């Protein structure tokens, strides 16, 4: 059965929290019917408005002198107007005199004060809507809703703001993988406690819709169903685009690790240039989807993809603070490499970041920086890494079995921080055999295993060897 029309009254406007309207005087007339609300700044608005119409003004039509204000109000009442609404704008409205307020109280003629941020167009639409049958109003809003959706032109942010303005609700859609908002727009005048309601969106991508409403002004379930459908389609487009971006980034990362720079790299990283400098951040494989989705949703110029032992993110150094802020409270742990500028060092930086992550696995810090010799000192490219290996290790860099045995002995000695017993145990040899091999290493390389400078060179060569092998 169709709902019956109900004429709006002045007290209905005052009690609508979102309109931010309060009574200055004439409270005994709040039961007056309001058939229309009209903005007018003409000198004699009573000539332009008729019975049961609400005059809305910023104060330009209100006289300044108290006696003239009383006469002004008397004419409005005698013309049968429902009331007077004055905007809270000191620059346009004259001070309202006590004489005018007393006259309003005597006549029971409502004088209302609208908040400075209350649009009169919203008040007018509210009056018009309230004086239409509820079913007709639903159809009109539904028509407008789909009109907005059809004309959004892929502007999802603009669409959600238009929906908030049309429906008088706050909208927030969250991604369940990252917990990040995909779309969000708040009510412009949320000066009271709002009621939040959650609804699952069940499109191609799961998401959670959170609606904020003024108490007593909840969105009708008929409209809610259609809002959810419109948002499901919109969210599907956004998340499909984010997934495509994440897939491209994964391919780019794989290419970089293999020493190539694919054409998509510049598109993903724009406007950053190689000379800016980068860091590689390693994180757990289990967190791969979450980090990749977060970066893609924000369209950050960061390349995320799988590495050999962990997932990796190639980050321009000026975006490091932003990515660190993004992961706050996410329980994702990152190990970050030193800064580099040559993209040929991506693989070396990835190994470095993975080692930092492994070393910090028991730390409660979300972000751990590399501390030590930077990649620019270790090797700025594979070519320099090879030069370091040959220059420091000499014959030990060769592939002959004897060279392999001495090189692995040296590396085990370095890994075990020069502890003889640990090194011998790792290699499964006697201490005397270890002593013999260390003497051979010194003879072959011309360096000693006791001097700090020689040990530093050995360590750098060891790191370069590991990076080249990775």
C-alpha cells in the first residue's frame, strides 16, 4: 500500500540534526506547516513568498533598525509565511534585535538560525522531499543514484562524494586484504555522534561497506540495496586495476633481478628517476599479497615482487617514509638494504635486504635498516663485483678443485667470525688441517687472515661472491 503524504512542519526541520538549525524565537509556532522553502534577498520578500512557505536569507533583506525589523517580521506573519530562517553570517546579517525576537514570540512566528555551513539548497530539497510520498521520493533518489553512477566517468572519488551528498550518509569501503579504505567520504557536518553500520559487498572482490548515519535518519533498506550494487561495480573496477598493477610490478621485479630493465619500469616508477636512489626492502613471502595490494591501491611508484628467499619492494628513497607509515600497525617486518643508484645492483641489494630481514627476525621493529658498508663500496655493479673478487681472491677465484676448497675454507672462517673450532666443525676437518689451509690462503692471495685491512677486503670479496652467485 502506498505511503500517505505528510506535510512537513517547522519543528521537523529543527529536529533534523544534519541541517544544523536552531530556534531563536517563536517556538510556539513550530507546528506550522512548511510546503516550500525559498531563498530570497529582495527588499520585500513578503511580496514574493506566500502562505506556508519558509523564507531563507543570509540577512541582506533584513533591515538593521529594531523598529524596522519588527515591521518586517509583522509583514511576513501577515503574509502567512511559515517562518524565517537566517544564516549565521555576521558579514551579511545585521544583529537581530530583542524587539524583533519579542514580536516573534508574541506572534508565535518561528525565527530560526541556520549554521554557517548549512546550504539552503539542502534545506529546500529536504522540504520538497518530505512533502512527497515516501515511494515517490525513493524512486527519485534511485533515479538520481543511477544517473550519478552512469556519469561518473571512472571518477570513483567523485561518485562516492556525490552519493554522500545525495543520501546524507557517510561512506567508507575497506579492503579486507589490507584493511585500507578503497573509497571514503565523510558527512560534511558530522557534529554529533553518528551510527555506523557494516555490510559485506559481494561482488567479484570482497569488501566491507561502512555507512555512517545521523540517529533517526537511517538510509532506507530499498535504497541501501542499490547503493551496495553500485559500489560493488565501482570497487570491482578499482581492485581489478590494482591487481593488474601488482601483476605488472611482479614481472618488473623478476626482470630487474635478472639484470634487465623492462619498459614497464618507467611507467611504474614515474616520476622518479634512477639518479634519485633506491632501497630494496625484503619482507616475508606470507605478506606478499597484502603489501602488493596496498602499494597498488595507493598507486605508489614502488615495484613489489618475489625474490629468491623473500618478497621484495624497490622503493625510491624519498618514498621510504610513506611506505613506513603505510605499514604502521600491520605486523609486517621489513629489512632494508643500503641506498643504491645503479639498477644493476638490484640483485645485490635484494640479497643484502634479505640478510637484514633474517638478522632482525626476533626484533619487534617493523623496519630495520642495513648497517655497515654500503653497496656503493661493496660493488656498484656486477662488473665491479667480479673485479673485487678477482683482485682480492686471486687464484682462489678460479674453478679448480683446490681453489674451491681454499675459497670455501676462507668463507667459512669469515662466517664463523674467525673462530677456529666452529670453522673446523663446519668444514668437518681437524684444526691442523685448518691451519694448513689458512697458511695456503695467505700464500696464494698475498694477504693475511689476521690484519684488519686484509680481513675487510676478504669480507667484501665474500659478499660480492655471494651476490654474484645469487
